[in-house]
C-alpha cells in the first residue's frame, strides 16, 4: 500500500468540507492521506472550481437521466482509475446504490450535520430546533446501505441558542464540521494504513 491513503472526495455543491480536508492536508504534508480526486455528480458544482484552484484532480458527470447503478458504475471506474482507497462524502447529495456501497464496504465516510442517530436525512437544523434539543452538531460515520445509519466514528456538539434559526445554527455547525471531518479522516486513514481496520474494497 502506498505511503499516503488516496482519498476520493465526492461533492455535489459548494465543497466547503472538501476544502477543509484539503487545507488540513496542506498544512502538514505528513498527514497519512492525500486527496487524489474530487468527483461530482453536478458538473457545475462550485466545489469543483475550488478543487481545480487547489490543483486537485476533478471528475464530473451529471447523474440526470441515468440509472443509479449505471451512474455508480462510472463513478466506481473513475475512482479505481485514480487508485482511490478511501472515499469521503462531503455534501454528496445522492444516495449510493447498494452494489457500490458493498464494493467499498468500510471505505466510505460521510459527514452529517446532526448528532446521529438523531435527525437523519435533510433539514436537520430546523428539526433539531423544533424538537427542542439542547444541542445540535455533526457526525462522521462509515457509510452503510441505510441512509445516515453506519457506525459513528466522531461527533461534535454545538449548543442551540434561544435566538437560533436554522441558518444561524447551520453556520455554527458547519464550522464544527470543518474541524471534525479532517481529524476524523486523518484518524481513519491512519488506521487503514496501519491495517487496524479490516475494511477493504
Ligand atoms: C454539510 O453540512 C454536510 O454536513 C452535509 O452537506 C453539507 C455540505 O456542505 N452532508 P459543503 O458542500 O461541504 O460546503
């Protein structure tokens, strides 16, 4: 296995978490991972522009009009072409097919803006406020077939303030995401490199 774990980051939008992962690596080249590909299912995703500016390799294909399994087979081929070892979902707004998840078992991480298992799916901040939760937050988890349900490997809590609306809360949670995801990815990549997780594509 190469010295650095080769990461494929999957995005659909602005890519601020992708940027946080890239910056974390840039600040210390000794980190155990490198971002070898940024892939998107939305060819005009803003995050692709950011990735290209950083000098990262990008791949994009619109999923529109495509069968999910066909799209995922093309995505899988692109990831393998770039010798990707670990996938980091970062605002990738598309469900992965069961076949894809099975092929990459234990090799896909996701960041979700809630304290899982609370508030899976979309609109998490509004739901946390409406539920009267004291804390919101974010979770990094291993991706399994069921949405936002795989083992949580890292979590950060963010206090919900009385004046919060979903946007103000989302902004504070996003800052927490940018701190949490790079460290969680680094720890997971290190464990993979040292063979202390049994996962393998
Ligand atoms: C983040 O809040 C992430 O938790 C969720 O989608 C959002 C993506 O934001 N899965 P960005 O594209 O990383 O800026």
